[in-house]
C-alpha cells in the first residue's frame, strides 16, 4: 500500500486534478475524459485518483460547487437591484441564462444533458445543499410570495417553470441563432409577467 499523501501534497494534487478537470471537461466532456488524462498533470496513478474524488462526476461537481459563492452573489445582486418582483424575476432569468451560456462548465452541462444527469446522480445531501446556494431564487420567491407579488401557485411548480426557461439554451440551434435572442427575451418577459401580480 502506498504511503498516505501529506496535507500539502493533498492540497496541491487536488488543485491539479481540478485544473485538469476544468480544462478537459469543458473541451471534450465528461465521458470522453479518461482518468489517465486527469491524473497525468498531478503525476499520480489512476488508482490514487480515488483518494481525492470518488469518480469523475464528483470532480466535475466540485468544480461547479467551488464557483457557487461567486455565482450566488451575482444572481442575488440582480434580484436585489430590481424595483419590482417582475423586474427582479426577468433580470434573474436573463442573468442566469447568460451565466449558463458564458461559464464553460455550466454551458457544457446545459448543452449535454446526459452529462448533467450523470453529475446530478452523484449528488448527496451535502452537495445538493451546496448546489442550491448557487441560485438564491428560493429566498426571493418566498419573500415575493409573502408580499403578495407572485401568483398563487405551488413553489415546485414555480421553480419548474423557471427551470424550463433556463433549459432554453439547449435548443438554441433548433430555434436558430438569429431568432434565439428575441425568443429568449420574449419567453422571459412572458414568464416574469405571468408569474407576478405587478
């Protein structure tokens, strides 16, 4: 059995694995990325990978979750700056879609739903709680509902409608590159208007 890694080695190797994962997952995807490719920059054996992550999906998930605080702050700022619930909801959806399109890791998952399903299947309760912190939407919806700014609807239904908007980038090619921005704007306006009372 190989000697255990020191704390310093663990920190260094973890960062090297994360950097390799970020590069490989965004360029070739989860399935096409091999363990050999992930461990090569860190100079460890394939079997040693499992001392750091349970699987490739866990590495991908960690990459996403490490970005969560920054993304949460950006989205919370959008929600807090709007003058109305309708404006906040529309601004949030626009910012979230932009983030999904601009962030290489999130973009990859949105455009390759089978990879998203593989990562989500690996989420335990702790990871789910951390992932929910990315989207400050639940708190916003609860506050808007308490103020009577939202239509009466089941909270899961509202979240589902908003998630449907966030899935639109998957269909960008089907909609057509020229029409997509206008379609996205119109859908966001319709949803924000339809879910709010003001």
